[in-house]
C-alpha cells in the first residue's frame, strides 16, 4: 500500500503517536500507543466528480499491553471511559500465568494525567513527542525530512 508511517505528536496527550498516511487516497490513521487516542479519515464515497471522507475520532483513556511469555503481544487502546469492572478484568488478565508481567502494563489517562495502574511502560512511554523525536534522530540519524520520525515503542 502507498503509505507513509511515522511517529507524530498525539493531539490528545502530546507524546508520540503513530500516523499512517495514504498519500494516494488522502486516507489517514492516527493511533496513540501512550494514551489510546485514535483517529481515522477514510473514503466514504469516491466517484469521478465527488470525493467524500468519513472522519472518526476517539479520545484516549489509556492503554493495556499484555505480553505473553511466548512473546505474543496484545495491545488494547482504551478509547472510551474505563469502568471499574473492565479494570478488574485487565487486572486479572495482567496477573494470568501466561503473561510476562515485566513486559506488560496497564496505564490510564484521564484529564491530561497518566496513571500507571500495573506494570512497567518502556522508557519512551514517558517522553514528550519533542524529546522522543530528538532521541530517535540521535539514535537513527537525521532523516531527509523532519516529519520522518521513526517509530519505537
Ligand atoms: Zn496520546
């Protein structure tokens, strides 16, 4: 597919999100693996004289990342308010026997504040987008265009 995928600043939390932009069609997906924010712009109708997009945006409420001992990862973007019941479920999943707790985490995001509920998010998790971008450029070298920010969890 003709797309550019780079890290971008999350409009919800200001940390690093992932943007997947399809330059031939103008379609775009943005997901934030820090706060759970997601946005999509997709083609609703495309005829010779009309191009209509459909946009959908969900604010971030947190993320759940569960890594199994075998290495399989499951990521859940919490894009609606988390209930106590859901939180209990995530807690149970987190402590399951097949989960590597050291590589898993449950983070909540509310009113602009992150709360680590369980586990250990990676170092990059805590960086603002600007700091993250500097770190990536220092690590991988400066790209030809400054929007080409590498993605790293
Ligand atoms: Zn975010």
